[in-house]
């Protein structure tokens, strides 16, 4: 089982049609499972790119 490191949550909002009807929507995170130092971790893609840039 992968260890979850991120503390970010999905974003919520409304989809608006041309007639201004509102439908609830949810934007999920781009979670990726990677192996770091022999441990499987679940990170967002943005966090993974930041870690690669720092290394």
C-alpha cells in the first residue's frame, strides 16, 4: 500500500450552462504512485515535478 504524502483536497464548483443552470462538479487531483527511496508514495504530479527539480 502506498503512503499518502499530500494534504491537498479536490476542488469543488459549478458547471454553468448557457441557460445559467448550475451542476455541481469536482476536480480531482492528479495523483501518481511513485517509488522514492524504496517506499511507494502517492503524490500529486505537481509535487513530483517539484521534487525532481530540487534533486
